[in-house]
């Protein structure tokens, strides 16, 4: 088969690659390892956030169980503060760890 050449605005090329947007990036072993570690860190952050959401549900259930029947006027004194604080810390920490993992995976 004859070799096909392309002439684009005065530039000649024997082969034009990546036509149509096939953007495969080939990386070396250390970058692949860093990406895998970054994804693992991001997954850990996701799991920590989901654990925080579970604690948030538990805090809601504890608050609902502590309330006397038909007395919703003063519900703030029955809120499960300790569980709510733990849930908030886990959610924020999970978001921060997940973001750090995504940044680490891209480097």
C-alpha cells in the first residue's frame, strides 16, 4: 500500500495521529502508582463521609427517641449533641481527605 501524506497549510506529515480526540495518556510506573494511591485515599475519604452520614442518622434517631411524646416545643434540649459533633467532624474530614486523594491522584 502506498504511503499517505498530508499537506496542511504548508506543513507536510507522513502520519497524523489523535484525529477524533482519542487522548490516551501513557504514564510511567510511578505515576500509575501515585494515581492508584490517590484513588485509594479518595475512596477512604468517601467512606469516612458516609460513616459521618450514618452518624448523622443515628443522631437524629437518638434525638427522636429522647423526646417525650407530643412535646416538640423544646426539642433543642434533647438533641444528641455528642453524636452530632462526631457526625459533623467525620463528614468534613471525609470531604477533606477525598479532595486530598483526588489532588494526589492527578499529580
